[in-house]
């Protein structure tokens, strides 16, 4: 199973929590919108994801949608937030490079392979164990 440290969404969810608690001023909303769109498209368009249970794909999309909606609640568009989100994503790509991998390998090969044949229940049971 792929390490959660290689998945950008976990960093976004932590960032969102810190933002909503008032610990970080910059909002992850732009990245969460992009994450939701990316997840929705790849869940159905990526051939490798056809072997992933429909309930798992829909569950992940629903969770990403919830995180996006929470981030957009009372959000005011800020060019500074977009710049910070771009820098955060660039830092994430550098982190992947330092770990001898890349975005394509993680999201288009390893992640679909680790979820192959999984249902929502079985996938999260593995994640939590």
C-alpha cells in the first residue's frame, strides 16, 4: 500500500484543519478545488481506476468534495492564496523528487495499484491498521 506521506491530499487536509483553527492564514481552498476536480476526473477517466470499487471511488470523491466545501465556506478569493498554493504544490513535487518518485508514478500507477479490487470498507480498514 502506498505511503500516505506521498499523497498531497493528506497535507491539504492538515493545512485545512490548521487554517480553520486560525493557526495558518493562507487558505488551501485553491488546491482543494484542484484536488477535487483531479480526483473526480481520474476516478472515472483513468483506465487503471476501473479495477477500483465504485463505492471507494465515490467515497473518495465525496470526501474531497466535503473538504473543498469546508475550505470554500467564507472564502474570499486572494491572489496571495493562489501563489502560496502554487508554492506548496511545487514543494510537494520537490518532496516527491527527493523520495525518488514523481506525480505520475504516485497518482497514475502506484495509487490505482494499491486500491485495485478494494471497496471503501476494505481500503480504509487497511489504511487504519
